[in-house]
């Protein structure tokens, strides 16, 4: 089991950019089609921008057309947590990093095979570690 990271909001503010803090810690959403990784298909591992935990592999990334990076499964089920989110008058499932609790995005049941899931993730929540070719 991964050791949890617990920091004060002041510590997070010092480590993250204002936009990262807004999304990762305050559960905001970046504008669609504005994120760094939205159209990127570079091989590698997508890690949590706050704590570096592996979240998604590029092999599970697909172009959903929704405006945010989309994946059909996490790198490990243990690395992401999901909880019901009824904010903004919608019923959704929020996805957070299991290590630091940072908000990543949401998961929807309209993705491709083999899982049928679409993890719709904010680019600012991710850091791509490119795979050496």
C-alpha cells in the first residue's frame, strides 16, 4: 500500500502553480482543449503533478474529442480513488490520486473497449514522463 502524503494547504500553494492548485486542490476544471496533454500521444507514463505517483500509461490514452486527456484505465486501480460527485447539479464520479488526494478529473461509462470507461483528466493534474525509444 502506498504511503499517503498529507500537506497543509499552505505547503501545496508553495509547491504548485496557481492553476495546478486551483485544479488539484480546489477541484476546478481547466478549459476544454486548452491543456498541454489534450492532443499528445507521446509514449510514456502520466504521473500526478502534485506527488509523482504513476496514474496512467500512454497505451491507455485515446482521443475522445471531449477536450481533455482521456484514458480507458489507470496504470493501477490502487493509484486512483473514485467517489460520487453531485456538484454543479450533475451526478458524476470524481477521480483523485490515492496518494495525495489531488483532484484529477472524472470517469464516465462511455469509453472504448476493453473497459468501457473514459477517465477525463485535467492536463494540469498530470506530468508526462516520456518513454525512451
